């Protein structure tokens, strides 16, 4: 599996994924879990996994490589 996202993007994905996971788990702890909360927790877990492995299947399917994209000021 080839890495196709950069370091900053992976850090953003990990932090956003952990935020989604924390929100959905806290919400499910207070009330009965619904389908929406389970969906959000799965999406958060997916973003954390993408950040850790630095591989995004959607980016790969679209043929983009975000590691090669540079923003210059």
C-alpha cells in the first residue's frame, strides 16, 4: 500500500477523526445509540486509520497524490 497523503494532512485526519469518535461515543453513552451516531463513529475511525497509515482509498481511486501537491507562497 503506497502512502498518498502528506504529513500535515495525516495529522489533520487523525485529530478530526478522534474528535468525531469522542463526540459520538459521548453521545452514545448518554442516550441510546442511533444509526447516525454509529455512522459518525465509523467515519471517525476511518479518518484515524487513514491518518495513521497515510493512505486514503478515495484519493487513490481518483488518481490524486496529495504528497506531491505543494503550496508555495
